[in-house]
């Protein structure tokens, strides 16, 4: 029988919890991208109202899908979460400006918190990725 230190069990539990959060967040971004990428009339109207039009709608939809996929790739997950923080800051800002506060802000704010937690917890992977890129570029 082998003994496992409580520290390694805690780290393993944290890692599992983060992967669950990453999978759920990735699924949320994929589901959010569907109306944008299929040009759902309500999405088109919303992006027109924001002044972004269909090009902006498609660009954000693609960013959501790419970010969702990257959240599931170990070396990319921290960087993906950082990129999604920027996306969600935009979403929270636009939602607050166009619709005011209240319940409509709950989902974007919770998503912003989730990607912030992922980015912070996976910062070691982002640092490793930057190191790999620097070595590849010879810097």
C-alpha cells in the first residue's frame, strides 16, 4: 500500500476541479457562439444595435470557438483564458452600457470570473508557453 501526501492529493483535486471548470467554460463559449456563427436573427439584431454588425458578430463567434478549443489544450489553456478575459470584459462593458445593470449582467460577469480563475490558476502553463515560443524564436 502506498501513501500519498495530502499536498499531492490537494494539488490533484485542484487540477481536477480546474479541468471541470475549463470544460464547462469551453461548453459555455461553444453554446454562446452558435447563434453568432449561424446568424440567428436575434444575434444579428443585437450586434447591429452594438454597432459591430455581422462582421463583428462572426469575429466574436470565431474567437469564442477558438478560445473554447484552446481551453481544452493543456499548454494553451492559460493563454486562452487570458484572451477570454478580454472578450468578457468587452461583453460585460457592452452589456452594462446597452442594457444597464441587473440580471442580464449575471452570465457575462460569472463567465469573466471563471476565465479569470482559470487564467490565474494556469499561469504556469502560460509562462511555459512563452518560454517555448522564446526558445523557438531564439530569444
